[in-house]
C-alpha cells in the first residue's frame, strides 16, 4: 500500500515524494551500495530513500534545504547514528570532505538537476557513481548520442567525463504529489581519469558555441558567436571536421578534438 505524505509539499523546491516502496527497492538495487561505502543523498525530504540507504551504507550524508523535515530526519538519526544531515543548499555545500568512492543517490527537483550534476562532475571528487531520479526529458538529454534530437550541450559535457545509462522509468503515480511528466533513473559513472579544468572549460565553451545555433553549420554557428572565420576553419581542419557539419552530428571525441584545436 502507498503511504501518503503528511507534509504540504513545496512546489518551488520541487517536492515530489517517492511513495512506492518497489521503486525505492529498484533504486537501491541500481545504486549497489556496499556496506563499507559512503552515500551522499541530495534532498532526503521525508526520508523515503534515506532509510533504505542507511540500511545499506556505512555512512549517509544527506543535504536538505527545507528544515520542515527536521523532526522526521532527526528521528531517523536516532535510529541510524551514521546518518548526518546538512541543512544547506546542495548547490553551495562543501563536498570536499567526501571520501573517494562515495555513491550519490538523489531524487532531484527539475531546477536543481543540471547545475548540481555539473557541480558534482566538476568538483574533482572521485565518486563511484550517481544514481539520479530526473524528469524524463533531462534523462533523455543525458543519454542521447549524435543525431538524436535530444543530443546537445548537456549530453556532450556529461558524456565527456562519465558513462551514462538510463536504468528505468518511473510513472507519475509513484510520487506524491504526482509530477506532470514521467521520471527516469539514470546511472552516471564518472571516468577514473579526470579532465584538466582548462581542457574542460575549453570543451564547455566549444560545445555551447557549436550548439548556440542548432540549425546552422558549425562554421556559421561560430561566426554568429563572434569567432573569426579563419580561426574556426583552421581549427576544424586540424580536428578533421567538415565546416558544413552541424553540432548535433559531432561525436564526443570530435568535440574534444575541436576544443583542443580552438584552445591549444
Ligand atoms: N528524496 C525524497 C523522496 O524521494 O521522496 C524527496 C525528493 S523531492 C523530489 C526533492 C527534495 O530536494 C526535497 O526534499 C527538497 O526540499 C529538496 N531540495 C530542493 N532544493 C534543494 C536544494 N537546493 N538543496 C538541497 N535540497 C533541496
């Protein structure tokens, strides 16, 4: 039977609580947390996932912005002393003390998903994996490859530093209140070797410029964004990319080659 939420959910904080125990089990199975691991949970809310994570992990660090959940989460802490709650904004909290091999598990609000994901990937933390419940639209963008209509800056930026896999979908009826759209669970496994910050910045700049005018050729897109034509032609030649191609056809490797040529 599904439990009903006792707290009035705040729309601005994207509060859609998981109320289906089967989905919680499925998320746990995908997260594959080992007994000696630390879990970072973003947005524990009423603790639906938190309890299950506390059963599975050595240490759980939960970051929650809404102090309405204090009584619920304090009660959980009584039961599970290895649960630490940070009452902070997940976008500004300091993650540097997290041990290597931490698993991130989160059912994220729409507004938080992209900035948080980018922050975690750029943090230099050696995360084992991130198991994120996201709006299906964001999940599709994360896993999309060249030629797919959902392939864009987010796909390239994330796939350049992690393997991304869509695990399963979640119907709106599994949440309270029901979101307007379906959700999906995505597993993001960061590459063991991290990219140098300068190369990463160059890639982000290149990708955003290339996708700034989706319908235009790469050459025109860069020109529209103020790049000198000769410099772009030369870089495309170095990267062995036809200037008449569009951004959506480039592979991750081609974007990296182009970024390296534009920002040697
Ligand atoms: N984990 C719970 C579950 O699955 O039922 C709640 C998920 S709900 C979709 C999102 C949670 O993120 C809420 O508890 C909300 O208060 C919290 N949240 C929203 N913005 C946040 C932020 N900037 N930093 C930390 N937590 C945030």
